[in-house]
C-alpha cells in the first residue's frame, strides 16, 4: 500500500487520506476528521481555531506530555495546572473548580493510558462556566466513555499516530469535531490560513489568504501506512487487552500485599489498553525496580516529569515543586511495563516474575 502510495500523489488529500478519514469517522462515530502531522499539531490547530489569545487561561494536568501545555503557550495564553486523581491519574474534577477564574476559557483533559477522564463532571463544569473542552486523546484512540469514543466528547478531540501509540504511521495525528463551523476554521488554519480545502472541493474558484495559519497536513505515504493500521485495529486491541489482562491478574498478589497500586479503570470507561502501569511506595524503590528489570533485559519505563516542576514552567509560570502533591507522587512512583501486540504470554509472565522477584527477595 505504501509503495502504491509513492507511485501517485505523494502530498496530501488523496485517496489514502480520504479512506483514512472515512474509516476514522466510522470507528469513532465522528462527524469531521482532519488528518494532521501529529497530536502536537492537532492541539495547536484546535486552539488556533478556537481563537485562544493572550490573557486567556486554559486548565490542564501537569501530569502530561509537554505538547498539551505548549499548544496553549504558543498562542500567548496561560496554562493553569490542575491536580490529578490518585487512582485514575486523570484530572480531578473538584480541583478543576478550584482553578477556575474569570480568565478561564477552556479545559484540556488528557485521557491517560486510554482511560477516560470524568467527562460527565468536566462537561458539566464547562457548560456552567461557558468554556470549551478540547480532549487530548493522544493515547485514547478507540477508547470509550459511556459508549462514546474518546475524542468526540469535546469541541475538538486530538489524536496521535506516533510510533509509541496504539495505531501508528510513524508520525501523524488527527483532529476530530462535530461542529461544522469549527471544522471549517480548523481546515483553514491547517492550510496555511487559506481556503485551499474549499477550492479543492470546487466550492470556490480560487483560493486565498484569509487568516493566520500553518501547515499541519499528513502526506499520502503516511496515510497509506495509517490505513493499513486502521485495518488491524481490532486485532491490535485484542492483543493489547490480552497482555493488559494477564499483567493485571499476575500482579494481583502484589496489589493485595500492598506492594503496588495499579491504575483504576472507573465504571463506564472502556480502555484501549495503551499502557499498563502501577505505583510503588516511593521514588527510590521505583528507580531500584527499574534497574532490577533492566538488568534482566526488561524495558520498563516511567514518565512524566510533572510540567509544573520543569525549568520552563518554573521560569515562566511561577510554579514549582510542592504545588501538586498527587501529581508528584504519581510521577515519581509510576512504572510502565512493556506492552505491545507481539509480546507473548510467556514474555509477559517473565516480566511479572521479575517484578515479583524484586518484592519477594
Ligand atoms: C504522545 C502524546 C502527545 C503528542 O503526540 P505526537 O503525535 O507525538 O505529537 C500529546 N499528548 C499526549 C498525552 C501524548 O501521550
């Protein structure tokens, strides 16, 4: 498919992009889909289309990837960090209320590990405060909340097809919305601020510069890769569920003994099993465990350095260590076990045996 794609139009908007868009619309039950070069760019595009401006404040977790906050700062607006919940590692709805001010214009919930944030509460707060919600669903493609696909619950949903995610095309992303108005705005921003997309659909006879914009369009060869991956969606999900479930069961004795705590998946949330993670007692133990696993050739990892403790946030937002105790605790004690579709049951068992040997030694 990729070789075929290289033979024709290799820029954008061709047959492979169109087929990806149709499939994503069907999979997510989403009205409008734009393919982008990354979730980072989807987030930037969403906030550009929503006309975020200097002086505006946007609520988001500190426990996230830098792109969530960068998208806000690139528009000259202020990211305001919110504490996470200690069992889901997702935005805590009560803490959102505490951070609302008259300058708050939106919330960017991050569905960590493909587990939904409390979207009923977040939606309620947004409605009452007349602010928008943009979902950072980078990790949440084909995960659900009360029967609805994540990324379709806010004004915009932002997805990643980066190599590290469930469905991949090297580097890529999507922006999803149900609003025709927002779709057209985002489409113009994505085409360098021009109405070229409308021109290509023969809706106007020439295209021109209408507003600020940039270039965030996925190229056809990557769309061909993405199309092949979308065709394997159910298979990929099945393998990830197999490994996630196996880890969960095998780790249960350690959970019962209180050595570790696994991420909770609340009622009504259907995970896409993007990450299997757990917390240990403290940071030194985490680092020792990772070293113990590494010595046995097991690539367990951790993330994120909380954004509020980063040098950039400290210098520009005046935040610092101690501001968000739950975030700091989770970030400093979290362990992610290897999780990819070709991991066998025997390999998964070997991983858990290695974890057990650490605690039982
Ligand atoms: C991966 C990720 C991103 C960035 O995605 P890219 O496609 O690599 O730009 C943004 N937010 C979260 C929560 C992520 O996990």
